[in-house]
């Protein structure tokens, strides 16, 4: 679909989602938020003893892992300007000893202090590029800090400012559930490590980057590979060159959208629900499968609907609709384009005429793009202000606290992947880096 040139008057856009939520709660804005609880500090919710370091409340905490303690009072009560200055001072004092990474979906108040802003894999690569830094402060969620630990030097400390910052999608595939699924598949397909007469294995496990290190390690041990939302098609081609089928986790939507675009029929993509025998399938459909989709999803991207796209088109003729492939298939099919966060950013950056973009991804990124490209009208497809609630746990108070701790010679909230997991997980990541279209 072509975009018709539009004349737009530039208007100032506050990229801070927090300010938007505060205004809604104070009655100064008629917009809506998915929950007014977001106006409170995350420490109001992070009270469960022993909560973290896992991906979320559903995570199992490994023995000996650090626990999120209560954030000292100053960091909970200081206002935005004070915290800003405190973070800037600590960063200046620490210099090259620390690198701060900020995910695209982080709140503006945190991202403005980041040395690098990007998606999870870009940030892990940025960490790798700074072997001189003693500490890498990862303003993202737990699986991202784990990936940075896998790719950085052993002596470097990867720090997650709030251990309660997780990813609900990553939690949807636990290592126990995945091992159990693998055993059930072996009962149907036979030995999973024995190729057939054509040299193909019965099934290749593929995990999205948004999964725990334990899942990446499982994949690495079983001849599989990791993918991102940018390279999912290349990775599936890699897997189909080596196996009859793919077991794809945790995000069913990325798996379905990618495999469908490659021509895989929907009836050959059964879904595996780990709470049901054979994932809720009969043996024939598991045998006939080309891609077995794990029953996982992103609670943020699942909010986008075809109705929202139709409304955007009715209200903004000529609008260009771009969504993330974690959105459900009908939404991806109805959009003009689908692609990773980096794809979305580049698409907007490459538009030479003033245009209207309706974007189906996390609101912090959309707001920031709207502020960065005032020549365009850029808005989130979902009219409700609803950030990723787990990313949102990295409040500037937590960032100020970990930087002050580092300055004082302490290393808080270190995320470390044990060697038995790290070695195969790295192998799965290296296969991804070597995979070519
Ligand atoms: S946006 Fe979705 S996939 Fe990304 S961290 Fe949040 S819950 Fe996880």
C-alpha cells in the first residue's frame, strides 16, 4: 500500500509515558490507561519475599541467586529531577567502568541515561563490545541480562536494576515443561538425535530470544538454535535444512506468522499446551506437524486487534500500519507491514514525505519515535496507554540505586548464568549468528 503525502503541523510530543499516566490519574488528560496502578512506584508491588531474580512471579528462583531487597527510602521518594541528577553524577564518576543499556521499551526517564538503546540482541552485542567495562547495567528484563552475561566477559558483572523485571512471555516456557514435551515427542518420533535416510532429524528446537537461559541451553544441547524477530525466517530455513519439523517456543505468534509467510499450512502448525497430554493434540497431528507452536504470547502485543487497524484507516486515510510479529496473525495479515522494533524504526526513518504511521508495538517506543520524528504523525494502534508492566519495573530510582552501589564498590543484582547452561546456550546463539539466508 502506498502512503499519500500529508501536510502535518509539527506539535511537541512528550515522549514520557509516565507523564501521560500521571496526567490520566490526576484527571488532566482524557486518555485512558490499562491500570492506574502504573502511576505508583514498582516498589509498591515488589513486596513478595524472595521475589526475583527470575523472569516474573511465575519463575523458580535458583538456589544462591540474589533476591531483590527493599529499595532504600531516598530512591523511592526523590523526585524525577533529583533522580536524574543523581544518575548523571554517578555515571560521570564511574566513567568507562560502567555501560548502561536501555531497551527500546524502557521508560524515557531511564532511556535518556543509556549509552546504548536497542532491542535485546543489539544490546547484548553492545555489551560484548565493551570488554573494558567492569559492569553492564541492563535496563531491560531478566532474559536480556542473562543473554548479555552469556555474550560478555566472565569477569564483567551484568546488573539488572530491579530483579523483579521479567518477561511474562519468557515465563510461559519453563525448562521442566519443555523437557516433558521433548520426552513426549520422543515417544512419537523415536530417537530425536537420529537422522533419517535423508539426513534429517525428527524435530529441531528453536527458541525466540525472549526465553530464559535454561531454554537456550536446552536448545543448544539438542541441536537447535535461537532466533530474533528480525531473523526468524532465516533461522527457520536453517532448521528445516536439518530437520523434518520445528518445535518453536515460547511465542506462538512469531512462530505462526513467520512459518505462514514461508508457506507452511496452518493445519500443520499444531499448538502445544504444556498443561495437556500431548500438548492437547492427537498423535496424528503431531506426526504431521511441520511447526509445533508453544502456547506462549506477549501480553503487550496480544492487545492489538484488527478493529484498531480498521479504525486507524477510517480516521487517517493513507495511514501506514506497521505491527510487530508478536501480534496475532489476523493483525499481522491486516497490517501494511510487520517487522521487528528495528524494522519499525527504520521504516519510519526512511519515510521521505510527512506521513501518518499507526504502530502496533510497545508504547514507550512509539512515543519516543513520535518525538524523534515530528515531521510525521506517529501513534500507537492501541488507544489505551499500556506499557509492558514488567519492563516498567526499572524505575529511575532503581537505576540510581545500582549506580550508587557500584560507586561505593558494591555489586548489586548481578545476573550470572551457570556454566552448565551457558556453554550450550552460547552454542545455540552462535548457530544463530552463523545462519545465513
Ligand atoms: S513486551 Fe512482551 S515480550 Fe517484551 S518483555 Fe514485555 S512481556 Fe516480554
